[in-house]
């Protein structure tokens, strides 16, 4: 059995108290949002192309851009 070199301290507590960056904390929800952003962007681009509506196509470009920026901001 090994002993703790510093009495009355638990080394496992220090790991739990270290601050976690917002990128790591919100990575999964933001990546899910980017995934759905791509699907919504594809749908809007398709609908805009079928109905010849440039507003939907431009909106799809905006959503694609945001969906591409999210993984760049939340990278490890």
C-alpha cells in the first residue's frame, strides 16, 4: 500500500477542481449544432434551387458558413 507524501490531501480532488475551457465543455453540443446546420443548409439550398428563390440559397450560404466556423472555434 502506498502512502500519500503530503498528509491530509487527496490528489484526486485537484483534478476535479481544474477549470475546463468553454471549448471543451460545449464541444459536443456545438458540433451537434454544426451537424444540423449542414443539414438545414443543404435543405434550404435544395428548396431555393427548386423554387428559384435566391433568398433561400443566400440563407443556406450563411448557415453553411456558420456550420463551418463552429468546428474551427471549438477545435481541441
